[in-house]
């Protein structure tokens, strides 16, 4: 009897969050799947469209452009952040003492809203009056058009995101470095192995699980890259930064084709889920 | 770790390490520094070319912000939505984390991770239709509820390890004494995880404050949050960089100050327990 009422109480404690999850997360996802099979009528109603939205998608050049931009931005940003993040982590790890102020400094980019990062980089990267071009020209380099150039907009966004998130990756990797058992270096010390060999043969392989974790966390955000693009370019110039997420949003809330937007969002969510599953498999492989 | 290596090369490596770390620090802080600096420049100086480092600082940009834009009412909207959704996240998330820790049933917590992984527009499409049905678009409630989807998973995942750290013998002793789970939660467990509550409150606040997409669609001109109003500042900013940078500085201030307070727990909190900081 007491166990019974205890179970009731536990259920009651968990109930609000479970109901909230069902109403605000689970049900909306199912609803979006349903929407993705509908088309919007001129009067604003919905009509069953079968697989119409999905067959339109595979023939839509902007969809394939969105896939390309999404993955271009994803791989470029991920590579930069992992490389510089690991490097920065090693610098922090090797520093004898780390002033607390330095740690606050390193968390500042990724704790500020991405929208604010966008606002400030718009000013810094302004093609005619921005300080970035001033620095380039005073070094004797040609000025750049940055976000205004179709060819450079994705690398520029990757650079801004790398500025913002490299310290985050670094702090994750630093946690991994600090949890490595110190005795792994002993044999290498006795053999007198050079520094870089210790790094590539011992440290990095042992760090792989942490690196894959950092990859999972960054992948989830990078594949859904939204705020920074929407505030700076909204997908332009000439659709050169129109990721799947931006395209889906604009289809839904600027052109009000909710059904097609739903199909794009289901596709993007499947891509994110697929990436997480693949990376989790990889994490199990490199675990030690 | 280096009794056998050459002390000279060791010293060289240490200096190189410090130099590179300093350069990294400068790269990290310079853009933010430039933003704050520009916000104190007068209008003719902020667009000066070549850019100036030395100038007479002015508060003019901050002062005109509330004259030229409804900055204060946007800030109030941000506060209402952020505090409301943080409270909602705690109200629902804290008991859920306690139950997950007590019963070791974690699937509800894992369901909330879906919200962390899926693109926001996936939820926004059905929410938009639902809230339109109930005539709630533009209401604070629609914003607080949707931001709750951001805050609740943070609260659950930050609190879970704190609850797990409570020795189970405490729960068992309380049960022997005839305490109900609700009593154990409220009188015993919650006071023991008070630092976890602080961390989860702050992180939930920061992420709700920073969140852009939902209020972009679900707010109207009366309930628009600061983040969603950024577009207005940028439109304004094409002629007034000083004002834009003052707005950006003020919007970034609350999350930056709060994040500094919980530095120690930041990484384990942000990675939802995937990484121990």
C-alpha cells in the first residue's frame, strides 16, 4: 500500500514535465510530419498533398543548394574549431598557472548571444569602413568584401563561428586532457621521446573520445546554423549562405508554404539525427 | 614530468606556450573589446577611417538608445520571457530530475534531448498553427512556453548529476522514517542540491535570454524581446554604428556577467553532462 502511494507521488512529481514534453515536443514533431504531407491552399487552409512536397524537394535547385551550403559550412567550421580548439586546449594545459580572469575571457565569446556576435562582426567586417579591412590594408593585403561576397560569405561565417566556439571546444578538450592518467607518459619519458611524438602517439589517440564528444556537440549546432546567418545575410548574397535551416524557415514564415517548410525541416532533422548516430558509433569505436 | 629532458628547451617551450596563449587571448577578446569601445565613441568617430583607438568617451549612444528605440520596453519583454521560462523550467524540470535520479528511469530526460537536437523551425511550424488557433501569437505566454523547451532540458540535465551525488542511504533512511517522496524532494533533496539549482537557474536564464528564433515569429511589436529586436537596431545602425554597438553591449551584458559566476560548472552544464568540466 505504501509502495503504491509512493509510486503515485513519484508519478505526480514527474507528470508536469512529461505532459509539457508531450505537448510542446513530441506532439509538435508528429504534427510537423503531418504538415509535411499537406499543401497550403490560397485561403490559408491545408490540403493533403501526398508526397508532393518531398518530390518537389528533390527537384528543387534551392534545396540542393541548401544541402551544399549546410555541409560546406559544417565541415569547414568543424575542422577549424577542432584544430584550433585542441591547440588552445594544449596551450592551456601546459600553462603552469591559469589566472581566473583568463578563463572568464575565454568563455565570453560563446556565452554572448550569437545575434550580438553577428551585430558586432557586421561593423568590424564592413567592406568600406570596417576595422578588419583597415588592418588588412595596413599589412599591405587587399581588402575583402567578406559577408557581401558570394564566394567568401561561407568562409567568413565559418570564421565568425570559429571565433565564437573555439574556446568552448578548447575547454571540453582541456577537461579530457586533465582526466588522462599521468602515468601514460612515463614510458615515453624514459625512452626520451620528443615532444611532438608524445603528442601524436600518446596524447591525441587517448583524447579521441573527448574529441568525438566535442564533434557531436558542435555538429548538432552547426548543422542547424541559424542565428548568425539570419542576422547578417539572411541567406544571401545570391543564396550563397542559404543553409537548409534558413531556407526552411523562410519558406515557412516568409512565403507561408508551411507544408514544404515542414518537409525541409523533417529532412534537416533526419540529417542531424543521422550525424549524431554516426558519431556515437564512432565514439564507441574509439573508447578506451 | 621532465627530469630527463633538457631544461633549456623546457624553458623555451614554456615561454613559447605563454606567448601563443597571449596571442590566442588577444584574438578572443579583441572583437568584443572593439564592440564596447565603439559604443563609447561619438558618431563621427565610430565610422572614422582609419579607425581611431584614442578618443574622448561619451555615453551619448547609450542615452539616445532609449530615445530613438523602445529599448527599455524590449528589455522588459526579455526579462518577462526569460524569468518566466526559467521559472517554468525549474518548476517542471527540478522534480523531473529528482524522479529520474530516484527511480533511475531516464528516458523522459532523453526525450528532452530531442529538443536540443532538432532545428527550431521544426517546432515553430506546429506551434505557430497551435498558437494561432488559440489566438496566442504575440502573447507573453506563447514565448514563455516555447522558451520553456529551451530551459527545461537544461534544468533536468544540470540537476541530474547533483541529485545522483546524494547518497542513497539518505533517501532510504527517510523512507524508513515514513517520509513521502514529495517530502524527501522538497525538504531533503532540494536543499542538498542548492548549488545545482543556482547553476541550472543561471544557465537556463542565459540560454533563454540568448534565444532568437521563437520570438522572431511568435512575438509582436509589444512583446518583442531584445534579441528579436536586433533587426531594428541594425536598420537604425546603418547610419548609427555607435547606437548599434551600445545595444549589442547591453544585450550581451546579462549573459556574460551571469556566466562568469558559474564558470566552474559551465562546461559540464553546457554539454548536458556529456563532459565533466
